[in-house]
């Protein structure tokens, strides 16, 4: 019997997937998350999601693997997870007062067959003071998140407005995932 496997260690993705799939296992492996600069950001992030799924598939060849990755972009610049608190400070200074994009790429993978898709949301930050940025970075919340913020926690205090899928900004576009999953399963 086919099982669902979440190829992610993210507690946010685990929580979000449980809204779509009732029973699943978690198995992830470390992969090199290098953005291919020669293709659009949406395709590059889908490619990383597919690499994550493929890496887990060798242990679960007949199960349906769900993987995702998220990046933040401002113009042609991309923001992954900060390397350290100083990097988080720099990212937040650059995102302050801006409208930036959050792109989550998802891969569904089973029996060597892959389907990828992505969700793009726009997030506008309030202009942030140095004190606000330091306070937020000192909370340690931004250190494991793309763009150095989590919209579902204290990072919500930085956000003026969003356009798009809130859950995609958190790391998994669940409404889109539900529909894509139903379609993908019908093709297996």
C-alpha cells in the first residue's frame, strides 16, 4: 500500500501537510540547495524540491513523496536562510519597506514520476527601524527561515500586507497542494 512521505524536517510543513493528508511519514536527507541562476526563480525552486524528493525516493520507491522549498526574492536578488544573526540583520534591512516575493516550489514524486508546481506570493514589509530588526533577530526566530522571517510568528509584526497564499509563505501552499495531489494521484 502506498504511503505518503514528507521529505522535509520543517515543523511548519509537517503541521500544514496534516491539514491535507491525514497519515504520512517524515523522511528527509540533506541535499545541496543551490539555485540554478540560469532559469526563472519559480523553476529553480521547483528543481530543488524535486532534488529533495528524488533523494528520499530511493528509500521509498513506491510511496508518494511530497517535498517543498521556499525562497524570498526582491528584484533579481534571492534570500534563502540566513547563515548567522548578522546575515539575518542584513536581509531584514534590505527587505524593510519593500514588496518582495515569496516562492514555494513543491514536488510530488512516485514510482519515478514527478510533478512540480509553485506558488508566488507578494509580501510588503513596514519600514523597520534598527531596533525592531535587532529585537526580531535577537528572538532567534528568523535564523531558520527563508528571507529571515516567519510570517506565522513574531515576523507577522513586520508585515504590512500580503497578496497570495498565506500558507505558501509559511512553506506549503495547502489549497493548491490538495488539488495538485488529487490530480497527480489520478495519473498514477
